[in-house]
């Protein structure tokens, strides 16, 4: 099983990347992406640190760790240059911090992140039909999340994706040890939203795309 959105003390998490990896391994995960919060103030340092960490993470550890970022609370016009920067440095998973219902995210963030070509639009709130269709066209995944607060609009996000044909992933958005749950607990989120076994299996295949 895979989790493509988690944080370490490189931003606002409380664990070293190695601790994050070990705890997910203990819960039964095969792959994670550490996607710490970034804007122009810290992106160079975070990208350098996470690439250094993943470069030295042993292949025989039992869990694969991908270098990622979450572009967070940036002005919409900053998505394109920052996505380009991350791609050029070798970041494998770029998450856009979407228009969550519980934070004052700049209006237009969902659209800007999609247009810039992030991999995953996290907790996109009351995402519009137009933005869902653009995400579908560009092959960008919409996130349903286990994280308190951000998860308030999971039902809307899932319904929009299923209605319009966009692809879903489910992630923990973990920051603390207590946020790190088992794969079964994580997959219970789409089940509780009413997705059937085939739809949940598709979510697992969507996430498996990153296992290369």
C-alpha cells in the first residue's frame, strides 16, 4: 500500500524523515512520499534535504521513500515556476495545497495548481466542475484525506471525481505519529464515502503509478 502525502520536521511535522519512513513501514506500507510544505522561503533547502535523504535511503529497507513537496499557501501565479523548479531538481511527487475548507487559501489556487501540472491536488475543498474537468484532462489526481478538517469536503471531492471522471487518491497528510494509520484504516475512508470495491481498487492503482 502507498501514501503519497506526509510531512516531517523539514516543515511542520515532528519526526525525522527516517522516523516517518520507519513508522509507515511498521504499519504495513510499501511506499511513501514525504511532501513537506514549501514556498519561496524554504523550497531550496527542503528540496535539497529530501533529495539527500531519499538518495541515501537503503533499497533493502522494506519501504520506498519518494522525494516530494507540498506547495502551500503560495500566490496562484507562483505555482508554475515552483513546479518547474521542483521537476528540474528531481522531485517525484508534487502536491498542491488545495482550497481546503478550514484554511484561508487564496482563491484560484485549485485552478493554478492544476494548470501548473502538480501531481496531486490535496484537499481541494468545494472544487468546481470546471477544475475537476481540467484535472481529468491533465491527469492530475484529486485527494481525499484522512486529516481532520481537510476531510470535511471529502464527500464533495469524491462525488465530483466520480461524476466527471477525474482520478482519486487517498492520503493521510500525516504530521504527527498518531496520524500514521494502517492501510486498511486509510482505505476505509473511501469505503465510508460510499465508493465500491472496484472504485477503491482503482484508487489503489492510481497510487501505484508512483511505485517505479
